[in-house]
């Protein structure tokens, strides 16, 4: 006779899973920015991004099909392709390229504008949110933080084009997230994530070949290979799976709180592990962006 777990044991097990899932989205996602930086020091950016998402997507999609989830229909594949382009190709292609020129900590702060751009798209473009003065204030606060990071000074200066590429990529992700809410997609969130990553990663690899990144095939050192492996396992398989699990069990605003924890982890890791400079301007700009994200999320907006 099999003994059923007691309510207290089941509750304790659930709490452990919640803690582990938040650890993955808070800490593991925060560390991926430095891993990207390490990968693109040796690998072409589109190739590195393509290897990450195509490999993770194939593994996750195959696992969910093995678990018995039905495959997407033709209209669902079309929508998944749109998601793959907007949320992986147009977001991570620019991010991987930009991290060749921008410190990983600063890149994470620019990427943290995702909830801000999502709100702007929902409120001003797609009319899915009503206007709020508090949201307008939070949005202006966030972009003041971005402006502070971009202002040149004698000690630290970031090229405008890579920074703009990260912000454009964040806007593309936000658009994909907003549009996905009205798309016909598979019921299984992990299957949807795996398929979208697989398609986006495949397109990134095609673009990598088209831009000559594979001619000749670059040598992948152990350091770069481990960085890509870390991104596949910790960033995509563990981090993304934990994220979609949390969305099914926790309030969206609590799940989206990773947006103002990831930059803290990334800036600290970049400083202590990679020697990236952290100036008073960096701290001020980061603080403004994170305050803006906090206000946005607590006004009812979240990244999905």
C-alpha cells in the first residue's frame, strides 16, 4: 500500500519548488549576461545565439512530445514562427552582438526595460491598457535612467549603436509577448516555449550562415563552449522552464519581479568576476531603471 503525502509534506514540497524556480529566474537568468559576454568574445554572435536557442528548443520540444503533448497545428506553427522571430531572433541577435561592445552589467540594465516597453506598447499602440499618470511617471523615470547611462563622461562611455540595439531588441520581445496573448498557441506552455526557441534558434543559425559567420567554422574553445552550454542548460532549459512554471502557480507580478533582480546580479557578477567598471553614474542609472520597473510591475503590468 502506497502512503499518500500529508498536506504539510505536499505544501513543503511545493514551497521548495517555488524557491528553486525563483532562484532560477532571479539568479541563473542574471548570470546569463556574463555568459553571453564570454561566449561572444570568441564566437560570432548570431552563431552563439542560434546554438543556444536551437539546441534548447529542440530538447524541450522533443521532451514535451515524448511526454505525450500533441504537436502544433499549421496556424499554431505560423504563430510560433512569429514569436520566434520577435522574441528570439530580433531580441537576442542584437543582444549577443551588442555584448561584444557593452559590459554585461550595463546590457542587463538596458534589457530590464522590457516591462516598460511592454506597457508603452499596450497603452499607446495596442490600446490594451488604460492611461495612468503613475505609469507615465514610471516610464519617464526609466528612460531617464537609460539616458544617464548613455551620457558620455571621461571615465566611461558606451557606444550608442549597441545600446540602441539592446533597447530595440527589448521592444521586439515586448511586442511578441503582447501579440502572443491573442494568438492561437498550443495549450502546453513548455511545448510552446520549446517550439518558439527551436524556430527562433534555427533562423538565427540561417542568418549566421548568410552573414558568413560559419565560413570557415570558428574554433570553439573549452571556455566558449562551456559558456554556450551554460546558456543552454541554465539560461534556457532551467531558467525558462522555471519561468513558465511560476506563471502557472504564482501571480504574474511576482514572477516578473526577476526584471529588477537580474540586473543587480549581472552588475555585481560583472564587477566581481569580470572586472567591469561600476561608476556612480552606472549605479544612478541602474537605480532609476529598476525603480521604474518596480513601479510598472506594481501597477499591474508584467512580462509574459
